[in-house]
């Protein structure tokens, strides 16, 4: 078997292999990249690498990508790595050869850019990945160590219960326009200033991140204002359908019961239905979600939900310990737990930002690109 760095020349092979490897969980998900496999990476950075493991017939047996993005960790500028889209064929030969070939390449790419920290997300439902990557191991094996950075839930909002709370009338919500950009950028930079992990620290950085993002414009933002016309909250609903689509391959019993419940509630116009097995999920990510208090947060969710089509639902991250973003009781919601991990070489010491703390702010992280 041979490990190679791939490119657009293998786009069709990558699209096919990626679509054939569903993600296990209460809902087995099939992901399909649209048009070009690398478009999701190009939204975030120009510096990325994708490696594939070929067998003797030049067929893909495993793959993974690493993105490198300029950002800040604890206020210090860093080149931050993000490992994603790990897929390995369920054969003993593929598993053994993947670890042997990929780990030296991972270390080489990291050192080439002086990247000290690489992050990765692992769903709690993927027990096999947890057993292989997270469990304690003998450091003499030379395997990288996965250190938990934050637990988070991917919250989905599917409907509003009868007699739900109405947003406070003193909070004004409207869509943004180009004249709001400077104030919006300053608000987001202020809200992220003390976050342990963020990817923009100037108005110019933030503007560049928006310009890279497919189908996300200033006009997509919902802004919350106080009576003095100061921004006190924001959110940007975004659909990933032109970059990546998700399909419900299979429901387990618990997920099937929830899907059936939503189907009944949708007939009563209380909730939006969830896709049947084999159908595409219709949803919008609530990106750039910030608010000064829970009432403002609820107003943003409420207004974003009211804009959805009849089969759509909302997704947003709730990090452990962040009370502000707990799912409001007025919503019919569900949670999918994840872990955001920092991947370190076995000889590296554990940095301070990974050590347990009683009170901590959440990182700036968009699950739209998990």
C-alpha cells in the first residue's frame, strides 16, 4: 500500500469514497460533498493537505485531511491545525497500514509549519474511534495523544411547543446590511476577545473569513439591537447544501421514535418533520452566534426558526459550562454530544489551556465544518 498527497485530479475518487463511508451513531449519516471535495476546506483556508492510502489496484483504502489556519490560542498567535474527514476501510490491512504511514506524515506537516497544536472532533457515538484514539496507551508506541479541550453538544431545534414564550418586545431583531458591517465586526471581535481559541482578531481578518464563505453574506446575519441601536446579539443562518449534504442512512430505535414524534407534531403544525431513511436532511447552521444574555439569545433563535422552510431545522453548538446557549425550553430540541480534542505528540508536555478549569469560556468553533 502507498500513501500519497492527493489533489483535484482525484476529485471524483474522493467524492465516491467519502460518500460510501457513513458515520455511525443513533442516526447513521451519509455525507456527500458537492462538486469539488475540497470546497469545504477552501472556505476556511488555502493551506490544507489530504492524504489517501492506495492499495495495489490504486483504490482508496483510507483518507484524512489536515487544515492549517492562522489564529489565537490564549491570546497568542499560532498556526492552528485541524484534522478532519478521517475514513478508513474496515479491513485489518488498511487499519495497520494507515497508522504506520500517516503518523509520520502528520508530524512532518506539523513541523513544516511550526504548528504546535492540531485539533480534531470526535462524536461520542463513535465508540470504535474512542477506543482506538482516546483510551490510555503506552507512550512508547509513539502514537499521538488526544487531550480533551471541550465537550460540546450539537443542538438541533425542530419546533416550538404550544404556549411557548414570546421574545421580549424591547429587543429589536432585523437582518443586517452593508452599513452594519463595521459595528457587527467590532461586536464579534469584542465577544471573542477572551475566548481560548479564535481565528480572527482584526476587522480585516473577520471580513476575509466572511468573503471566503460560500453563500454567506452580511445580509444573512440577524442582528439584535437595544433601544440605543447598539448591537447586543447576532447570528447567521447558513445552508451547506452547495458544499456538503447529509442523508439519513439509518435510524436506531430511539432516533426513529423521535422522527415519528416529529412527523405527528408536524401534522399539528407544532414541529418540522425529520427526513425519512434515505432522504436528505434540510437544515441551517446558526453560525457566528453571540448574545449578551439569554433573552437576546432566545430572540435570535426564535426569529431564525420563523424564517425556516417547513422541513428545515436549526443547528448550533452548546459548549459544556456555557449557560447562555442551553436549549430554551420553548423549543422542541435534541442534542448530539461531541468532543473537541487537541492532538499532541507523545513527548510534548500538556499546555496550560488544556488543563482542567472550573470556569472557562467556550472556544470560537463552527460545527458547520466538522
